[in-house]
């Protein structure tokens, strides 16, 4: 048997392993609750006659997703059930999540808007807490060279969960009342609970926090003692900033070019969704061969080129084939880049404090999506679409220029027993 064939068999065996199936199923459980406090809840409130001002204020129920690093140390320090530190917390949060989603189903948005808001806030809190534990579980249960594929399956599972909740929920609402939709979504959390019960508890690393003070302070002390700690945070902030800012304005861009909402829905939402799924899977598989460094570099360059594709589309105009080509390329490369990005963050966490450090890094990851994307409409208005997308392309460069700084410890092809970047030399 040739070396290439053995390598391919090993790659396929890894992709089909139980560990990867758990990553996929946990992704579905993680993505399911997200839009139940977003677009689905907005549709229910609108249908119930709630005013737009109140509906807008409900965006605040998503705050726990950006503050989850505040209580993550508790999840590193304490073990609540005999299932283990990760599975114990996960089971508690999933039961609480199912219960709070079910509680939403018995409320009346028109008569009980503030009780609805409080319950939705609880759903967000338990969902964000579940995310903390799932991210920590994935980091601790997969080896360093499996992080890329694990991240790709998790991300795709996450998208399936979101699609089931948002698309599936809104379609179901055409036939049954919204309260029954939420009751069914609460029942769907059974998938996550069963996954938790069937999964293996990862090994506990030596030196995990023994006191709450250690759980709060040591993760940050350990992280900032590393070489290039601040530059790594800057890289996380910059790596996808151009891609994120461009994506934030694509729908008004398509409409300005003259595409109909039906064309946008068919090409961008459905066709684009599958391109992203393929990109994530392809990125995860390629990372097994390339390693994190070369994947980040190559996928980052492809992301930048795909952003430039929007500038090209601005020149072509209302051409459905050009739209399909640009959307396919952008979603494919975005899926690949996101997979490498998440695997990079996972590899940075020390297994002693996985929940806290990953929660901190993933909270920072959301900054381009929220704060930095906010002024993109004004920028596009001032520059015009072509120059706006060219600017977004150029914004990909600072992150890529930072990447070679990490090459000495972010090895292209780490051996199975390699020391991960969590042990990068301290300054």
C-alpha cells in the first residue's frame, strides 16, 4: 500500500470517527437556540401585534453571548454532576435550555412582553453557557491536528441547527401556532441531551484550577505571559474583518444592482448555504494535511480574493450567472477561513482553563460582526460599492501580514504528540 493511500485511509477514518460525529451533533445543539430569541421570536411578536420599538429592544437579549467569558471560570473550576466537569455542566445547561424554550411557548407576546423578554434572556444565557462548554469539550477531546476538521463539522452542525430553528420554525408557523413551534424546538433539544449522555468525558489536564481565584486569574496570567499575546488578540480581531464588513452589506448591494428578492433568496441563501457547508468541510480536511499555519495563510488569501469578487460584480451588474459565481466563491472561501480561524483559537487555549480562554477569544471574534460592521453603510454610501469592496479586500492584509510572526511556534504540520501553541515560549 502506497504512503498516499495510507494517508487517505487515515484521513477518512478520522473524518468518520465517533469524535467527529459528536462535534457535528454538538454543533446542531449549539445552533438550534440562537434564532429562537432572534428572527423567529421577532416574527411571533410581529404577528401578535407587538410594536416595532419593543421588537427592536429585544436585540438586547443576545447580550449573554458577548459576556460569556465573565462566568466561564466557574465552568473550569467546578464539576456539578458525576458525569464529569464538561458533560455535567453541559447536561445542566441543556435541561435548563429546553425548559426555558418550553417556558417561552406558554407566554403571550402581546400581553406579557417583559416576561417574554426575561425568559428570552434566560434562553440566551443558557445557550451561551452551552456554547462555552461545547467549545471547551471540543478542544479537550480532539488532538491538535484534529481541531480543523472538528471545527468544520461543528460549524456545519451549527448552521444546520440554525436553519432548522429559523427556516423550519417559520415554515411550521404557517401550519401551527408559534407556541407549538417553541414546544417542538424544546423537544428537539433532546438530541443535544442524548449526545451529552453518549459522549465520553475528556481527560482532565493536570494543574486545573483548585480555587475560584485560580479559575478567574490564572487563565489570563497564563495567556498574557506568552510570546506575542497581544499580537495574537489583534490577529483574531483582524483576520476576518474585511470578509465580515463586506458580508454585512451584501443584501442592499444585490438589491442596488437590480436583483430581485427571489433571486437573492434562491442564489444567496440556498445555493450560498451549501457552498459554505462544502467550504467548511473542505477546509477541515485540507487542514489535516496543511496544518493551521498554512491553512490560515492560504484560506486568508482566498477570502481576500473572494471579497474582491464583489467589486467585480459591481462592474458587471445584474447578471445572475455572475452573482452565482461570486456567491459560490465567497461562501466557499468564507467556510474554509472560518474553519481555520476557529481551529486556531482552539489551539491557543490551555487545557487547564479551556472554557475561560476560549470564551474570551470567541467574544473578541464577535467584535467585527457587531461594532466594526456598524458603520459599513455610511462607508459604502461615501465610497460607492466598487471602492467599498476594494477597501474590504485591503482590510484583509493587516491580519495576513501578522501571521508570519507566529510561524516559529505555529508549526505548519505538527506531529501527533507536538506541543500546542498553548505552550508557546513566554516573553
